[in-house]
C-alpha cells in the first residue's frame, strides 16, 4: 500500500510538473509570436530591424512605352508580394540636379503579403484587402508617377547606386537586401558616360568616379533591361561592364533579361 501511494504521488508530481512546463511553453511561444511594434504611417518596425529591404531603381532615360509601363507594374507588384511582413520596399529615381541624392518616390513596409498568409490560421482575404489598400496601391501609384516623366538628358546610374549603398537602412550585411534596377543601363553623367567613352572598363578606371566603390556585400542585384529599338552600344558590352562593376562591390548580380 505505501508503495502504491508513493507511485501515485510520483505520478501526480510528474503530471503537475508537465502541466506547469506546458503553460510556460505556451506563454513563451505566444511572447515570441507577438509582432514587433511598427510605425503607423509606414508599417515599418520601430526598432529598425527590417526583415528584408528591396530597393527598386527606375531609370527612365527615354520615355517608357505602354508595354513597358505594364511590365514594370507587374515587376513591382511581384517584388512587393515577395516581401515578408514589415519588409521594406523603396522606389527611387535618379535626380539630375543632385546625382548623389536620388528621389525617394516611396518607402514603406509590407502589411503582410497575402501569398505568405497561412490558409488556416489566418484570414487570407482580409490580409489581401489590407495589403492592396495600404501597401500595393501607394507603391503602384508612385511607380506610375515615375513612369509619367519625360526623357531625361542624363542617366547618373553609378552616382545613384553610390547613394543607395549609403542608405542607413540598406547597409552591407543587412538582412534580405535586394536591389532591382529598371534601366537601359546606359550610364551617362559628367563623371563618366558610355556615350563618350563606351562601356570601357579601362576608360572608367581613369576617372575619379572609379575611385569610389560602394559596398554591396550580401546584396542581391538584378537588372531588368528596358528594351530599345536601337542601342547606342552593343548590349553584350554593356552587360559585361556592369557584371565587372558589380563584382567589385561584392554584390550577387544577375540580369532578368
């Protein structure tokens, strides 16, 4: 009889300990799942620890056609959908008056992509509606505003890329850094111009502009080359130049077309 009582007492001690551990476990999981505090205007984390940051650089050296506008809109929406909740999306455009200070047309964070919503534990329809109204709509509006601009006399791509790499929220080593370049990739500024010197690495190396190399280590860089009827330089030379240029920055570079 004493042994039976002893076994019974041990059993209940184990059960109680297990239940207490389970309760603490539930609270721990709940605490870990509480989302970080975010800014009401941008939906970005107040601690500035963005889980990802995608910068889209739209360089419109020539007017975009209707087809161009359509695929750019699709490209931007795909990038927006790929971001996790509170992932930042920034849309910039070169500023000819101040090449090292590109115009930020949009910078805010995702409310949560419907593509990433759990079909059972969340309400995908509500997430979709919120995402479209609070994130997608202003992103697309900013892009369409950029595409309404007319031909630009210069295209300071490199200067704009230097500025992007210097952004405090896009520093090398950050999480999920991605740079999407929408351009014909024809660098044209006072510092260096493909139209004057060609896509020539040696000619570029002789310029003061080449003395500065942005740090894009760990950044995924992709270029969506805008189609033109006539290119002023062989496209193969332009592609090769930028592959070498981005290799020096430490970026993981590739072209989408």
